[in-house]
């Protein structure tokens, strides 16, 4: 009888841990989640590298060689925008700055740091689409 009771307690504990892990790992998507290209030629298949895209996922902003945790969101009244405290690290340093993120009318992202504003286009849903994968794709004759 004691064995059955212990097994039931372990099962209940595992269920609680699994639920906590799902909550921690499966954070709710934020209003700005996605991949964005800093320039028309940015490679949307690379994140965090020169020439690549920036990514926002849940509460983490990943840029070129830097990553920021987005904290203390404040809704900007009458705008599709949120003000964040950005706790950042990269290249051996850490810093905190405020930034405003806003959904652009065309589906992109507007990012405002103190004194600077940037507009990013959203990457395609499938960033690898259009990548040449076969000889036929580029018009070479079959061998």
C-alpha cells in the first residue's frame, strides 16, 4: 500500500514539473515575435551575425552579436507600440537601455532607441524559399 501511495506522489510531482517546464519553455508569443531584416539583402536564415536577420522571440531580442531581454513592458497609449527596458549583453559587455517597439503599418517593425529610429521589414514566412536547390531550379540541362 505504501508503494502505491509513493508512486502516486511521484507521478503527481512529475506532472507538476512537466507543467512548469512547459510554462517556462513554451512562453506565450509576444506581439513583436518574428524575424526582421535590417537591410533588403539581409539573410533571413542567419540570426545574430553580420548580414543576418534580427529575431524577437517571447521576451528576447537577438541582434548582431548582442541579445537583450525585454523587461517591464509599458503599452504606449493609442499606438500599436510598447516601451521596454532592454537588458542587453554582447561582445563581453552588459548594458540597459529603454527602447520602443512598434508594429509598422506594412507588417514590419519600428524600433526606437534614444535618439535613433530603425525600420525593419519582416522576413518571409519561409526564409529559405527561393533558395536554389537543384540544377533544374537554375535552368541547367539534366544529365
